[in-house]
C-alpha cells in the first residue's frame, strides 16, 4: 500500500526514512491510499 500527496495527488510508493515531503511538489501532507475493495457487512 502506498501513499498519496494531498496537494498534487501523485502516488508515492514508500516514503524515505525521516522524509515527510512529496518528492514532486514538496508538500508536507501525505495520506495512505485506501484499497479499492468494498467491504461487506452483515446487518444482523
């Protein structure tokens, strides 16, 4: 699972150690990408 820059929306595979910046735009907010699978929940 990778990370995504909150500013430029580019995917970053694994951030470097002690790195909190996007290598493309320099923005400091990274978010974990969510999986695209829908989860089934029972209603009982």
